[in-house]
C-alpha cells in the first residue's frame, strides 16, 4: 500500500513537472511583432538562452537549454542577427537559429498616427534598433536649421513632437538615432511642401500641428476630425479653455481611460484644463487627415462634443445639451 502511495505521488509530481516544462516551452504571447536580436559569435546555448529571455522572446532560459539538449542542437546554432517575436515557440526559434535564417540589414517599422515620440522611442527599442534613451536624447539635441520653417522653441518635452511623421519606414538594423530622425523629417517635409505650405492661410505651422495633434488623439472616425477642429477653433476664438483630455494625458505621461480630478489639475503648460489657449506644443505626431482637418475645419457653431460608445462624437453648441449627452453616454457605457 505504501509503495503504491509513493508511486502515485511520484507519478503526480512527474506529471506536474512535465506540464510545467511544456508551459515554459510555449510562446510568451500572441504578439507577432518582430524584433531584431543579435547572437554574437562564440555564444553558447546558455548565452543564447539569456539573450532570448532578456528580450522577452522565451519564458525560461532553462527550458530553452533543455529543449536544445533534447533536440541535440547545441552545436549547430549560428551567430547573427535574427527577426524573432514573442509568438514563436521554442521549436521555431531553434530551427531559425539552426538554419542561420538571419535578417538582412534593414527592418520595416510602422509608427501609427497619434504616436508620441516616447511611443516611437520604446518601439524602436523593442525592435532592437536603438535604445529609447538614445533616441530621446537625439530628438532633444537635433538641429532643425536645415528646415527653415521648423522654428520650434526649446521649451518642449520633445522639440520634434508633432513633426516626426507617422508612417511605415525601412531603417537599417544598426541605424543611429539621427539617421532615423532625418528619414522621418524628410517625410514630413514632403507632406509640408505638398499639403501644408499652401493651406496655412496665415496660421503658424506650430499652431496647426498643435491642433492636428489634439484632433489625432481625440478622433476615432474620419468624419469627426473637421468637426473637432471647428470646436477647437470656436473655443479659442471665444477665449475658452480647450479642456481636451489628450493634453492632460500628455502632461502626465500616460494614457488613462478615466482621468481623475488630480490629473485634470496637474500643473503643466500642456494641460488645457489649466491654461487658456493652445498647449505648449503638439501632444502627438498626427497623420495627414488630422493635419488637413486642422487646416480646413468645418464651419460650425459647436463648442462641445461628447464621445459615444462607438467612438463617434456628439457635437453641440449648448452647454445643457452637452451635460445631458454626457449623462446619456455614461449610462450607455
């Protein structure tokens, strides 16, 4: 009886251990975004396992080592630069390293509309191109004199916020931050020459980009962009505070679905609940649709809008109507 009990316990523990090992060998997540890692020459299995673990590509260095040992692949894993992602399992990773399926010297990077420079910096770091600290430092120190229309004051979180055009780019894997910024500003310059320059109508470029950045963060559907622009300009013309949540989120450095009273009262020249007029600088890098909305707003008498559940907005000139719709929205939510 005692032997049977011990055997049962051993079987149980072996089953638990096997299950745990199986779990450790599964992909880290369903995230399919690739990043580039470099396996230096003369790297052993333990070294490779640590690199993969540090980059968040595998769950356990030990599990990777065990898998390599079980597959008898310890002597065939090759050095080089590899595109890997957290949704790859250990067999896929080991196969890639065995085949030497290295990347070429470029990688595609997509920056969505509304990304801040901070967002861009961390994405570049996740992809293994440059560290977020190096990119942020390069943005801060970048000399914009080559573009005489970029008269950007120095009192910004990031001087180039708003002007690093969101798009899909191809960068060298070992690109330096300045090269990346050059490429993105060149793209913005194309947009400026073809779409912005002739439509400024006496407005300052910086003011347009501030408005466009707020539209980008506030709008979900394209039809609302020009209406949101009209609300912003109408409030500015009346000397009203803009009270746009996106500016608070930028000021506190994080996106929050529901801002607290403390958030709304944060002392910052970006916080349009506190300052009258435009924020200190753009609060994101807007795409062309938001830029054009800022250049060509709808002509309305709206001064309020409320976000609906589907992402669209309800617009009104009446404060009481605004309050009623806010109540409806909260109940619907």
